[in-house]
C-alpha cells in the first residue's frame, strides 16, 4: 500500500469518519465499519481531505480538464479538490448541480464553470451508482465527456450481481474509478495495528460474505 493510502485511513480513523461497530448500509447489510464523509466538517480536515483526493487523482494518471461534484456532498468535494489541485500546479475549473432546478435569476441546475472537455466526477462513495449515473447524463447532455470518478473509499462489495457497484460503473460507462483507499487498504491497515486487532475477524467475515476481488 502506498503511503498516502495508509495515511488516509489513519486520518479517517482519527477524525472518526471511519468507525468500527455495527452499521446498516444503504443496501441493508450489517457492516462492521462505516465511512461517514459528512464528518470531515472543518477547515483543517477538509483541506487535508482535498489533498488526499488530489494525490490519488494525480497518482492515477487519469486525464481530465475539469471537475464535477454532484449535490450535495460532491459540491464541497469538487471545490476543495480544485484548490488542492491548484496547489499542485493543476488549476482546473469545477462545476456542480442543484438537486432542484432554480426558476429565477440564472435558473437551471448547473452552477460553476461550463461543462466541457473531459469531466472528472468527484464524490465520497459509490453505493448503488445512482449519483454517478445522473452525473454522467448531465455531463453528456451538456456536450462534455465523463472522464472518470474519484471517490474516497471503495468498499469493494458486490452490488446486486457479481460485480461491485464501482466495477459496474467502470464497466457500464468505460470510466476509471479512482479511490483514495479501498477495503483492501483498510484490511492491510487493520493487520498492522494491534489497537484494531479486535475488528479484524468481523471485517474479514464481512468481506468474505459481500466482497469482490480487487
Ligand atoms: O451510488 P449512490 O447509490 O448514488 O450512493 C452514493 C451517493 O449517495 C450519497 O449522496 P446522496 O445522494 O445521499 O446525497 P447527499 O450528497 O446530498 O448526501 C453520496 O454522497 C453519493 O453521492
Ligand atoms: O453503503 C452505504 O450506504 C455507505 C457505506 C459507507 O461506508 N459510507 C456511506 O456513506 N455509505
């Protein structure tokens, strides 16, 4: 595991964004861990998070001309990541959408830079892939080209079929999905931590039941 992925897991645990316990996922599964990106909720943690996104995007080599953040959580993620990319010498425009169309002023659902060229979608997690599907439609409708999806944590678990939602998105749209860290990275981290030893068996059992191969 490259260092920034390990650092990201440590950071998410420190901020209690990543927690162990018993959580019900959107798919109704009882998960021994949960990632709540809404808890990156101050300036310092958002700055650190945005730098992790920028690192993983640049390390992936994915080509893109601008960022798109789906409402609501994607909005802050796209804005913050654009700042971290600018720090790295990549100043790219960003755009986002409103969940409900505005019927006065400039109107519509799209805000920010005009969607054009290769657009990288920035979100926290992919569960069923709904948010990505909607983003791809918006981007194509505007005459631009989806370039990929950047997320924070890939849980690497099956959707309704044999593939994970991340793999389905990749396959269906031919888009690379770039995650700062994956369940595999989390398991490597747990294996190296005595303090987390008590959670090892539950996470492994969950992966054995619902997981997909890397
Ligand atoms: O792959 P999916 O099934 O779409 O699930 C993932 C999406 O769900 C959450 O957003 P949500 O739509 O709940 O909106 P929010 O950003 O306003 O919380 C999350 O931020 C992703 O965008
Ligand atoms: O599957 C989900 O609903 C889910 C899992 C997770 O770890 N984090 C999240 O925001 N949603």
